[in-house]
């Protein structure tokens, strides 16, 4: 049977790449993109696009009854730095949104659901390097608390109601198609835009702040692979650790300098520094590798040259 795929929160950093990849696989008309705000360009032109507010029951009912999706990717959320500015709104969107989407997926008998968790589920008490799947998890940001609670919900809904939710803990994601909004790892995307526009970048995270990161194509591959894997491959029903590579701002800057020799970086850490310091530096993803054959394709060298190449050709095509 051909699937009908609904992506909630399509206009965000992950959604933008996910919708175009899914439409290449399944065809434009099978992938319904949706967001709380209107979009323009290919997302609206290459397949259905609908305005959906995941906090509004009648808005959710309208889209589920119109399309009767068989697979749902629920990406609508507020990231770490913005959620620290608006903790109540962050909690409401990340948690109430999740409850409402899970409940309507049960009602409409959706076959499979993907929901992203994050390295933000870890906290100051977590082992910093090679962080295992299960360990002390004491997140101290509202975003991290919402993601850890969400993970428990995923497992609970699977065990209690049989809802087939799959989840991964995204590290910082680096892509060129859409800019991220409100995350602590966003510097690793902004730096490329500034390097090409101005030849210099002032980082809001300090030198030495090593975080787990991943190129967007690998994140999209992991997202689609886990969602399409046979159900018995998925042995962890909360959320899987996955890893790409780890670096600090100075490592990324020196890799960019290999392509743009005059590039310069300066450091002006702000509030996001504390968030970054509460997170792991590297992740052990052996369960994802063993259970559903996860393996990244990109290291930092390949990620940097691909980012620069794509951003340059995008700029010259405008
Ligand atoms: N990239 C996210 C953030 O920085 C973490 O999942 O908020």
C-alpha cells in the first residue's frame, strides 16, 4: 500500500530537508508538508502544504481527517535557547504538542510515528565523553526536560497502547538548506554563512566547547531509516543515541580556514555557553548501529567541504 506521510513542523531546519528527501522517494503528492506559518517556494509547490497548529485540536483533526496519514513525522518544537527565554511556551509546545499528536495518531491508527529527541536529555551529571545510551540523565534546560519527558512518553505509549513511535537523540545538526532557529548548536551553521559573506565570525560559544554534531544528510538518513525499519529492529522505544562527529568552534574554524585561508574567528560567549556546558561532548551510538544498521557517511572534513560547496552554488544560482 502506498503511504501517506504527514510532516508536522515542516518549515524548520530538519523539516525543510526531510520534506524534499521524502518527496524524492515517495513523490510530491504523498508527502503533506505542514507548519504553523505559510511557506513559499518548493515546499509549497512540489506537494500539498497545510497550515497546522499542533496545539489546536480542531486544526489537527482537520488535517488528519483530510489526509488520513499512515506515517507521521512530528517535528514541531521549540529549541533550547528560545525555550530558555520562554520556558512556559517551550514546555507547552514541546509537551502538549506531543500529547495531542500521539492521541490523534492513536485515533487515526497511524502505522508509524517519528519524534526527535536530543542530546539535551543529558545534563551535568552525565558522563561527558562517549556518553552511553543509559546513564545519569539530569537535564537542566526546559528543552532537555521536555525531551526526556517526551522519551518516557514514547516508551509508555508503545507499551500501553502499541503506538509505534521511533525516536533518535539528534546531536547539533548542520545543513545548508534552512537555517536553524533558537538552538545552542546553531553557531555551527551561522559560521558558514558569515565565513562566505564576511570572512569572519564571532562565536557565541567559547573555544574548547566540544559538542556532538552531524551533517544534515546523515540526520535525514537516520530519520527515514529508523522510521522505515521493521518494527522488531527497534528494541529501544524511548530514543536512540546517534553520533556523527564532535568538535569545538576552533576546530570548525580551522577546517574552514583550509578552504578560506583568510577566515578569522573571535569568541564572545553568551548565555548559551552554560547550556552547551551541560551537554555531552561525544556520544556512544552502538545500539543504533547494532539494531537498525546506523552508520554516518560524513566526517568533519567532508561536512565542511560539502557545506561550502552547496552554499556557494546556491548563492551563484540566485
Ligand atoms: N540543536 C539543538 C539545540 O541546540 C539540540 O537538540 O537546541
